[in-house]
């Protein structure tokens, strides 16, 4: 009891307080013996709870601040294991994930991540920059041709807005709006470049800082014109003779949280809907919008697709779907393919499926200060193509030091956008990042970044569409720069093109003098990069499983020079016809002085040292993905002089010449200049579906996960079968042929009458050879069809002398197969004196509310909203309130306890119980 005054309130005052009270701080949950508790026995961490009823229970996390709409997926994890992708609430702070039996393995080490970075409070404490010696890479020599210079044409600009289209799985139609910029006065048909923006807020309220994720926009709000954010890129290309169109996708951005593929198929459908219109307008000019009629005729046999962030994954899928048709039921475009995609440009892209199109050339821009897709997972558009198909398509990665995610789009850039915008990397004045905070020597301004981005988009157009090999050195690791992109420091590497051979760590290679490591593995002794490392590597970005097979590199570590690291492929390979050996190697960020001698040995045992390389680390900090491989080349002339048989090269060796250090080898290839003709192979396509079934009350039934195999020929994919609950996956290599049932995953469903969670049996598929994967993840969801037990609250001991323990029992009439969570809340008393924070055990108060007894206040003011659990297989749990004895003469005091909903509101149909404490004489 508060000694200064007696705590007495009227019922009217209580109701008024409840009606106007803000959300209560959530208390720590009590200990539980059930599998949903964390290992220390203190319940789920602050900000987390279990919620929902009737087979729709959810794991809920609420952030202390708004989580901005971005392109990276928000993911729930336990350590390295992916639990799933939660659904965002409209408040921008609350995220919900259906349990689907994930609780059976325990929710330990809960984390909220996006592209590998932590979003929850546990990640807020800085660990130190780890960025000593940050400096810009040396400026590369200028290339002979600069694609960033404006061309000879003036431009015409305008837009079109057609009837919206319906896409499978999207309740609200999606807009068909676009911004066109085209050359004025150009003759003949002209190549078409299509831009697709990424995931951003959809609507804004003019004159305020308010935005939303609604579609269509509500009253007072306007659409954010993200499609207008590439006007400068479009104007540059149009001046060079290209017809350009940038399409809007707000309708997808507002709804893709519901899509299992995060909207990739919908974006592909939207792209192809626009391309189909352009094909029609090229054939029938009179039917085209005015701006299209004012432009030169578009040549649909020469199409370049440019996608930013999720738009990058979308145009990759559009290129795939144009070559290898997707399942009709999931596709939003059913017509003929009257276009040819010559290449793609992917700007800070997502690639959740890790399913690049191997036979369509690509350029991937990787922003070194990306604060959204911060793991730079788009590197898989390069790495993931190796060995999949013919290998003639060039796949280039362009690492842009100091660029963030948003500033490639002017409508996402503060000071340029009509709607609220921000620097996605962010800036903490108390913990400034030495590489990426505004004003750092390595950080680009918005204008510098956008100009550099436009230059490299134009380089891709000139190479893939115009066929001008003079810009190839800007993209393929040759170490040349485009002066128009200055002062940006840009580094590149590539696979494909005229590269041959291929010393790849995967496929049975033997490694001596170094360690064959795994890109993704929870074991630090196996993983290429220890999880405790400050910073990360784009080459090792997480996928769907906590460990993967077939994603390897060679990790070197030495404390003295001279011991070679040797890679011996399963069989000798040919470097015949190559001029140089190109290696992709990286060393820790901000390091210098590493030196290697590079040598090869043929099948006859003849060895030649080709030369010495000296890789330097990129500028990096704990917040950047700077463990990125640079392309280093050594001539093969020494091997030719030594008489090596370059048709049968047995091994590659790297011999350290520096005193100590670390390095990682991704691969090495024979290299020759030029770009070969690219012809897409006839590949087998795999798409994983999803089936929902009821569990039933009895018996056992066997179902199979739906998988569609289409296309041509035969290929290989790796199938990961993910165990419900634990998330552990078993993988197997499967040969697939169109129309076959090669991926056969049976699921046994046993009926019962016990309430439980839905259970999700999933597989994930990745292309290995002569195959392509569309929808990479799916499975069988078994829906619980039993009613949730009714929870009741009853008194056990509700009248005690001070020093005694009040006890209430939370009960159900039948045990459940899962833990049942139910919140209770201490309410103000309606008459008489209320217990105070000093009338109860102080440790109990801290455990239950996170608060101290002082200053003394009513018990109901101590944020006592507690989530209780009835463990699986049991029918009750107790809520106890231990009181303390004092020496003061006091009146009888009480507390009130009620069951509540998930927003701390008392359930209207349940009684409020009272516990009484008598003064001890």
C-alpha cells in the first residue's frame, strides 16, 4: 500500500482510465517447462509473445520503433535457423508468424533479421567498427569508351495509365502505369529498356511525413511515383537511341507480404504484361498511347530489363518465364512471348530463391553501403550460374564503394523525392560508420551515386543490346573505369563469357594446404566465414536452410610464407585458347600486403609459375558486406613457354609470399577477351507448389508435395527436405525430366482429436545443372481441425494474511498437443484499498513486470500484463502473487486479475477475480 494516501478509486474512474490508456509495456513471461520456453527459463524475450486461437497461433514480435518498408525480407530466426517470414501489421512495428509447429523444437536465441542484419534490440549495442585503415581503392585507368556520356538525340517524355490487371493471389488489381522517355527524331526500330522499381511505401500524404502501404491509396494520400525515380537513367539511354519505359508496381508492393515468393512471380507477370502491350503497339501503332506514338518504334527483339531490389528479382523471373513458361495457374500473363530479353541489370537486388537465369547475360550492381539488402545477396546472380548451363552468358558483379540502396531512385532520395524519403544506411551520430556514414571519404553523395549507376546501366545496354565489346572491360573484371562515373570507385568481376575450364571448389575438388569450406553452415569450423566475424560476405548470404551442400570456397590461413594451397579438380580441365588465368579472390576488408604466387600443373606433372597477385581488402566495417572477391589475372605465357599441356591442367596452387594472412578463393577460370554469342539452352524447369489438407480425426493418410517439372531434356536439382519444427534439412541430388515425378516427397498425416498447430512440411529446390527453378519453395500444410480448449481462470487461494501467497489457476478441459499461451492482467480495484508495489515480493515484481517497487504505487500501475503457458499435454498452470509482511497497521487490501486479449483488454465474457490480503496483527 502507498503510505502517503489510501488507494481507492471508483468504477467510473477505472473505466475512464482503461478507455484512454496507452498500450501497456509487455512483461517477461513466466518460466515454463514446455518446449516454447527459452533455455534460461525466463520465458520469451521482451517484445515477443505467442498469440492467436483456433489453429492460427502466431509468434509475434513488436519493435520499439517503426521498421521502414524495404526490399529485404524481415525474417524470424533461432540462431542460424530460419523460422519463417512474418506478416507485417499496419503499424509498421508488429510482425506475426504462424507457428506451424515450429515450437516443437524450442524457440531459443530468437532473432529478427533482414538481409542478415539484426533488427531486434539484441543487435543495438555496437561491437566496434573493425574498420582500421579504411581507404579508397586506387582509381583504375579510364576505358577507351565511356557509356555515361549523353548521345546525339533529344528526348521526348510522357506516361501512360492503362486499365489495371488482376494477378493470381492478389486481391486488388495492379496498376498498368508507366513513364516513357524516348529519343526524338531517331529513325528505324529502337531497342527497348524496361525499368522496374523495388519495394517501397506505396502512398504518402502531401505536406506531412506520413506514408503507408495501402493500395489503392486512402483519402488524402497520393501514390508514391517510384517509377519516376529513374528519369535520369532513362534520359541518358534515350539520348543514345534507346526507347525506355519505367513501370509502376505499387499494387504489388502493397500485397506481396502475402506471397510465398515475396512477389517475384507477380512482378514477372507485370513486366510481361507491359512487354505484350509494347509488342502490340509496335505492330499496330494507332492503338498506342500518345507518348508511345511519339517515340520511335520499339524493337522487341532487343529488350534489356532493369530491376531495382525486389524489382531485380522480378525482372530475373520475367527473363526466366519468357524462356521457360511458368505454371499457368500462378502466372498473370498467358499470351505469346513476342520479345527477346538480351540481358538484365539488377540494382541492389534480392534473390530469395537463389535461382538466377544462367543463359541470360546480367550485370548486378552491389552497393557497398546498402542498408536495406545489406547482405548483397544479389551476388548469387553471378555465383549461382556456375555450371548450370552452357556458361557463355556473361554474368558481371559491379561493386560500388560508398553507394547505398535507395539513391539509385530519385523518388527514394531525400531532397529529390515528392514523398518522405531517407538514407537507408542511416547514421548514428554517436557511432558513426567509418565507411558509410554521410561525409565519410568513402561515401558517395546521392548525385554521385545516381550518375555512376546510370553509367553502368548504359554500359550493360551497350554490351548486351548494341553488342559493343569496347565497354566489356568496364564489366568483366578487367579493371577499367568509366570517367562519367567518377568519383565513384567501382570494382568488377565476372563469370561466363569467354571463360573456360573452371577451378571450382565444388564438384569433388580436392584441397590441400588450405580448407574446403562451406558458404552456409552453423559450425564455425566448417563455415567459410566465422559467424562472429565483423562484417559479412555477399558470397555467403543465407538462403532457406541453416547449412547447404554445393556452395563452397577455399579458405586460406597462413602464419609463414611458402606453403602452397592446392586445388585439384575431380578431373583435369582445359585452359586451351585462354590468354590468362582469372582468379576471384578476397582478403579481409581494409587489409593490404597480401601476396600469392600462382602456378598450375598439367597431367604429366609439369609445373609453371604464372605470376604474382596482390589482393587488397575493400573498405569495410561491421555493417558492410565487404568480404567480396576481386578478379585477379595472370598471363598463361609462362605455362606455354614451359611446355605445359593446357588441354589437361591437373591443379592450381596459390603460394603465400606475405608473412601471414587470410584469403578466400571462390574460383579460377581461363580468360580470353570478347563476348561469345549466347543461345539459351532447352532446360528443365521445376516449380514447387503448396497443398493444404485437414488432419482429420483418425487414421493415417499419405499425401505428396506438389512439384511441377516442365521444359525440355533432363537436368539436376538439389532438393532440401525441411523437417517440421527443427528446421533441419536433408538434401539430395535429383535428376529431373519434364512430366516426371522425380521429386517425390511423401508426407504421412495422422488424424487426431487433440488441438495443435498447423504443421508445414516444406521442401526447397535449387538448380545444379541443365535446369532452372521458378518457385523454389513449397510443400504440404496440414491444418489443425480441432477446436482450441477453452481457458478458464479460477481462484485457488484468494484470501491470505500478509506474507501469504495468492494463487489462481489457469485451466483447460482437455490437454493440447502444443503449449497454450494466455495473458492475464492486474486491473485497478474498484473499491477499497489496493495492494501496492511494496506489498508484494520485489523479485516477483521484477520477474513479472520488469519494474522495481520504488517509487511505491498501485500494483495495477506496474505494467503487470503477464503471459502464462499451459504446457503441452497438461491442463493447468498457476499464477502466484507472493505478498510480504510489514509492521504497519493497514486496512484490508486487494488486487484484481482478468484474462485479456492480445491487446491487454479484459475479455468481456470472463469474470474478473479478486484476491484479498488481510493485515497481520
